């Protein structure tokens, strides 16, 4: 689980965008950890949200993830 969390955070830090979809995050994790299942990526992302390292961003029709404090991901 820690390896997956690290891969997610690496992707979030290196991403040019402040918000990203789950599928983009999953692809990035699979580049470094090819055998990881989508469910494990989802669990790791949820754990990072609980740890307040990532946040949810909802557009109403879809949910995106964002790195806390990066870009305009939080309400003023």
C-alpha cells in the first residue's frame, strides 16, 4: 500500500495540472507498479485523502483528485 501511495504522490507532484481524474492516476501508478489492481489504487487514494494529502474536487458530473495546496483546488 505504501508503494502505491508513493506512486500517487509522485504523480500528483509532477503533474502539470492541479486536478486529475482517477484513470490518469491509475495509469501513472501502473507505469511503476504494473500488477496493481484499480481497487488497490482507489484504496490508496482514499487513504491519502484521509491523511489530507489529496483532496476531492467535484464538478457535479465527475469527481477529480487534487494535491492539497497545489493550484486552485480549495475554496477561498
